[in-house]
C-alpha cells in the first residue's frame, strides 16, 4: 500500500462474468475477476484473480496479479505475480515478487531513484574507511606542520632565492 488507510479497502469489484470495453478507473483499491479491454488505473492496490484478463496497460499503487495481462504495468509500491499469473509486457516498480510458476515475458525496471536500504556491513565499512581517511589526512597535516616548523627553526629557507649563486 502507499501509506493511506483508505487504499487498503477494496471499493470496487469486477465480477468473473463482467467485461469492460474501455478504461477502468478506481480511486481506491479494486479486485478484478473479469475482463478489461482497456487501460486500468487504480490509486491503491489492484488485486487480479486467476481467471481475470486485462488487455491494456496497468497503473496502480501496488498490484497483486494472478491472471493474464497483455500490456505494461507500472506500480511504484510493489508488483506481485502469483503462481497463476501470465504477464506479457514490461513492469516498472520498486519491489517485485514472482512466484516460481508465474509466466513473465518482458522487461522489469526497478526504479533507480527509489531509496534503498543500506547493508549494515557496507555502511560500517564505509564509516571506517572515512574515519581512516580522515585520520590519515590529519596525520599528514601534522607531519607537514612539523616539517615546516623544523625547516623554519634551522633557518634553511631564509636565503633561498630559487636560483644558483654562480
């Protein structure tokens, strides 16, 4: 779900023997057990039964698909293909779950812009690497200051003209 409680409530059900010839638009969640010959737009979660069929593109917050889809699917939250799903088209989502006997022919684009959970071990290693780089930089600066102080104490740089005395 997309965080809205009302998206969790199925407000529209398309029965098994129903056929819609045109776009199907629902402002909350919906279940489809019939056939849609057109695009499907669902703000919340789309649940598609095993005998359902959609010939058109799907845009939903999340999608649980168990039937036949001939078209592209865009669901930023999550797409789940159940064991009875037969999908021919591209899928764009942040999270995808595909049952082992589901059929999927197309491309899957897992949004690159979505925030990713960081691996704790990688995060710790990166932090340690930053710490060691910072420590090395501090040591190098301290050494440079000490060298510069030693250089100035000996007076070695006072008469240096940059050229030769020949």
